[in-house]
């Protein structure tokens, strides 16, 4: 599957979170040296992955600016197809209010 801008940014976010936690371990002087060294090695690996992801995002945006990549995928919304008829909707709202889950809706003018 081709990457989207959103999936690339998601992966970058995960890499940043991993770096944050690994840096905490690397700096924690209460941990044994071997654990801190392993964290430092992992920081190098994850930082490389992070840099690769930033390059991919730059390339994606460059291609999108040239019309070679889509920034938005078409959306398929189905929830409007399953609307209740007015009687069912009124009954559902009444039940929801009775259950204390929903406040009465103001009438549109």
C-alpha cells in the first residue's frame, strides 16, 4: 500500500515518542551502564529511522506540490445513509434524555 502523508506523520510521531523514552533511559543514572548503553545504541537506530521518515515526508510534499501525489484520499461516509425517520429520532432522543445521556436539543428557527 502506498504511503499517505498521514501515515508518514503517524510513523514520525511514533519514532519521536520512542526517542523520548529512550533518551530518558539513556540519561537515567540509577540504571546500570549496560542498560544506558543499550538505550544509546537504540537512540542511534531510531534517530536514523526518524531522519528517513522526515526525508520521505519532504519527498511526499515535493511530489504533491508537483501534482504527482495526492494529499487527500477520497472519503467514504456512510453514516448519513442510516438516518432514523423523524418518529424514531424523536423516540431515541426521548430515551437518551431519560437515561441522562443527552440534553434536550434546541429547535432550529
